[in-house]
């Protein structure tokens, strides 16, 4: 907040008015400094105006006595403050601490931990008050009260210089901050990570032995486990879209009214509730108040808000995932992002378990090939979006970033797991899907990023390079390419020179800045080289160009050159 002079206002108080005025004189060109004559005047001024900061000056300001006198100023702050004695008793606290502990009676005279009922100390310091008194330094810890309330506690020793004791702490200033929202968000990210681990956790033998109905029941139980026990959504509805009729058929319904469960809904934006709107548009929908939302149709009897996200596959809607709450405005934008990530995990699991297959796959080879073909696009999309979240989650703590990295890792593991299952269950002979003779030693287990605007090219790259043992990921423009290259190591990048946002030379140049050692293979049509991208890239060091349409052996040859070590090349030339 600034004054009429557009300079930030600062309140300065000292027992020695001359010090306060001297301070004000030094800062008058940059701040509007207000210097009350007494503590009472300070509190009155503080209550009447708005200030950018409060400054207490003077050597005596470290004394416990003045901290008690300055309690009125601490009353204005958003964190809880308490002055704690050697017996861990509360000597003074501000009003905010009463609100944080949901108490109407003073805590003065009570043990500090008593103020919170029976809290669980989560660490990292399990005795923060003892540490602060004993070590004479600030100690921090986290308290949990009940299931959903978390407090960050910071205890700082106060040395009573008024009595000449500068090395013995006589009191502690304890700051209490409510961090429940941050902790619960980390728990939801952890739930999504666990969902990725569990939803696809089936052995090859289990996949072969289970019927489609068995797989549906298993997936239902896992979805309920995560939505109820971890994400804490008790009302859940999943519907799958019949593409021909546009009808939304219930797959899973818990906590919904019988009328809502049996309601016939279609993927149309009007007259089909929030679910029909989401299925028709592919957009998530946050209903903050069911009583006033024109789209909402009765779901759970006591629902006051709802959150509905689409289940997506290849950028097409194939179903909806809906949760409801008895509280108004129970869901935030963060909840929306978390549920969208979770819905993607469900979509991959649905597809992996063949719940959307119209007819039963007759052989293990066809089964695995179908799963791999259908999974690669949504898996690539999850990787791209999660990488974007990781790069753009500014200020997130290490717990959040670790969970996002976990989502990335296991998403990649899901694809690798399906491929491993396929290798395990292929017949030893007669299979053309992944014959052992196609695995090339120099290409096996190599990571390749393919960048092309054409979805058919990206899909073909997955199918073709997988035959030779490569681990393939794709991007459809330069921005996605750079995002992935910054966060993950690739053994080679294959890139079309004509992308929506960058030309071939620009792609090559930027990739070299990100990783100067990664081989880049550019692709172009014969005679098509806008802006002489190929010429510029070759002058900058690009060693490999493929002219479309190219033969498979040409692609294999260029990749093996990119992957080969000097010793390998010498052996080949010899």
C-alpha cells in the first residue's frame, strides 16, 4: 500500500524517538516513514492506516520485555505468535493463534502443545522447543492435528540482554503457520503417482487369464480406492461414450441417486447436464454451486458443487469422470488439474486393459500390438503436459517436483512395461510383430525423439522404431521438442524441417544449445528447403538429412551412425 505521494508507508517505533526520526530522515526520499511517539500511538496509527512494513529499532528491541510490549503490533500479523517460557508454558500470544487453534479462551499459562489438543510432531525436528532452548538457535517442525490440519512451527530463542545474559535463552518466540493447503496438495500429487503405479499393475499371466468383466471389476476397485481413500472424493461417476449413438453409458457410480445412475445422457452441450456438456466439448467443468448452475442435473442428493473432466484418448473424448461434494465451492483450480492428471491415468489404464475394445482380441500378439498402438499417443501427451507442469511450477517445494518427476518416470515405465509384456508373451516362433531378428544391437534401448506435425508420421515412428528396440517419444512442434529435450536425455532427435512454429535450422541450432552432443537428423521432402534450412544446418554441423519418402534401411543406417561410437565406426569400415 502506498500513500498519496506514491511512496511505500513504513511505521517506525523506538523507545528513543531520536533514533526513529534519524531513521526516517535517512529514508525520506524512498519511503513515507511514520514515527509515533509512543507504543500506544503506534498501535492506534497501525489500526487506522495501511503500511508496507513495521520497523522496531534500538538495541533494546531484542529484550523479552519489549517483545511483550510490542504484542499489540504482532496482533495484526497473519501468523500465530506465542512467547513461550522454560517450562514450555505460553506467556503471551496474539489473536491469530486463537483462530488457528479454533479456541475462544486464552492459552496463557497452558503448555504450548496443549493449545493444539494432541498434535503429532512430524519433524524434521521432533523436539523443536527443546532444540531452540538447548542449542540457542532456531528450530522448525511440522504438527499434524487430526487428518487434514498441518502447522509449521518455528521456535526462535530470545536472550534477555536487559539482565546481562546474552548466551542463555530465557524465552522462545514461536511462529505458527497453517500449511494445510500445501500439504494436502502434495498428498493429492502423491495419490496420482500411486494411481499410475497401481492402475496398470498386472502381470502378463494375469492379463491372459482375466476376462474383460474381471478387468472392469478390478479397475473399478482401484479407481474407488484412489478417489475415496486418497483423493477423498466420496461421490464418483464414470461414463463411457458410445461413438455411434453419442450415448454416455455408466461404467462406475458410487454415492449417486438412483435416478441419476439410470438417467440417459448423451454427448450434447444442451439438455444433458454437465456430463453431456463435458463429453460434447472436451472441456473440464467446475460447478461451484449446484443450486444456481443452469447445466447441473441432480447427481448426489446432497451435492452442492461438482467437478467433471473428460476421459481423453488421441485428443478425442471417450468418457467422463465426475466427482461431487456436499459443500459449495469445494473444488479449486488445483483440484481441477489434479483430477485431469488422474483422469489421464485412468484413460491409459482403460485402454491398456482393452475395456474399449469392440470384440475380443484373438491372439497375444494382436493384443499387445493393439495396446501399444493405442497407448503411445496419450502417453506422449501425458509426458508433454507433465513436463510442462514441472518446468512451470514456480516456487513449488521439492515434494511437488519429486511427485511430478515420479509421474513422468512411471508414465514412461507404463509404455515400457507393455512392451516388455509383449516380448514375454509372444510365441517363440511365427510372430511377425516383434521378431528377434529385427532388434539391432546399436539401436536397442536407445531413446529417440521424433518431431513432426503429421500424427500419422508420429504414430508410424512408434511402430517402426519399436521393432528395432528403440524407446520412442514424439512431439508435434518445436516448443514441445525443446521442452522435452531440456528435461530428458535423448540419444537422437529426428525432426521435420517444416514445423508450425520453427524451421529446420532453428530447431537444429536450439537443440545444439540444449545438448551439443545429441545427434539431430533432419527430414524434408525432395526439393523442399524453405529459407535454405538444410544448407544452414549443415554449415552449423548437422551431419544427417533424410529426404521423404525414405526407405526403412536408410533410416536405420542414419540412426546406427548416430548411435555408433568411434570404435564401432572403425570396425564397420574395417
